[in-house]
C-alpha cells in the first residue's frame, strides 16, 4: 500500500511538471503535418529574413512582459491559503477556549458552524458554491458574536474573532478577484495574434534543408505555445474546477490540513 502511494505521488508530480507540454502535443503534431504538406506541395514561398526574426523577438519581449506581471499576483496568491487557514484556526482556538472555560452553548454552536463553513469553503474553491454564499456565511458569524456578548464573554475575545472574520472576508474577496480577472486582456489578444502570424509564417518559410526547417518550426511553436499556456495558468492559480490541484494551481494543503484540526476540536 505504501509503495502504491509513492507511485501515485511520483506520478502526480510528473504530471504537474509536464502537464502543459503534454497538452501542447496535439498542436505540435498539427503544425508538423501542415509543414510537411506545405513543403510537398511547394507552398514555402517566403525566404527567412530579418523582419520575421524581429517579429519573433517582439513576441518573446511581450511574453516576458506578461509573465513578469502575472508572477507578482502568483506570488501573492501562494500566501493566501496559508493565511486563510491561519485565520480559521485562530477562530477555532478562541471558540474552543471559550467553550472549555465557560461551557456556553453558543460557543458549541459556533464550532459546529465553523465545521460547516470549512466544507463550504472547500466547495467554493472548486466553484461548487457561490462567492455570495460564502460572504453571507462570514457575515452570519455576527449572530454568534452577539450571543457570546450577551453571555458575558470578555470583549477582547469577541474583538479578536471579529478581526479574524474581517481577515477571512478580505482574503475571500482577493482570491475571487484574482481568479475572475484576466491580466490585461488586450495584451493576451495581441500575443495570440502574433503567435498565429508566426505559426502561419513558419509554415510557408523556406529553409534548407527541410528537416532543419521542420525542427525550427516545431521548436518555435512549442516555446511560444508553452509560454502562452503557462502565463494563462499562472494568471488564474485558483482554477481548481478545471484543473484540480495540479499543474500551476496553488496548493490547498494548508486548507486540507485544517480538516484534522476541525475533526479533533471536540
């Protein structure tokens, strides 16, 4: 059983590492086929020149501009699951302390509510629950704070839990913004157009010998396609509904680890 787990883990790592390259293979096969057809039917009518190399260089520059932009958001996104988990853990700890010290029914109800909220949060990451629903549940925590105040719980505890509630709301909204907003859509459009033009030019450019031309065509196509798909993946590091927790998606391990804390709470 242990060896099977190691095999699955190593297989998952390999897929995460090469998933983009594997997804590009059909495009590479298509380009190779079209290049062979173009060569056999004498459609290679353009000679390699400086204008074409300038087009490739301009595309590489634009790729560098885009990837530098999305990386800043990606670095910020890496912190969000851990911070989200820390805020929820802090809420659990404070509620548990109140329950054990005061034995209040509201604290116990709040613990059960947080268990339900955790399940909803995981569903939200996979887009099985709407953002409005998650935000409403965060606001519903106010009912428990009011009851705890009526039961005479120290204001310091309630203020601390209110701060964690506010932190949860901010992080949920930030994640929602990152996954639903593309980085400069017009830049993606021009990159797609330039990539398409380069692909078309590669099919009709004549380079001797033919096998060198075919190799050059496939390498350039692979690099541009790979970088474009990488940028698209980095632009939405929370796309679990489409890709699961693989590839360039941010790891939800801190959130999953929180489940152990929740189950052992009472």
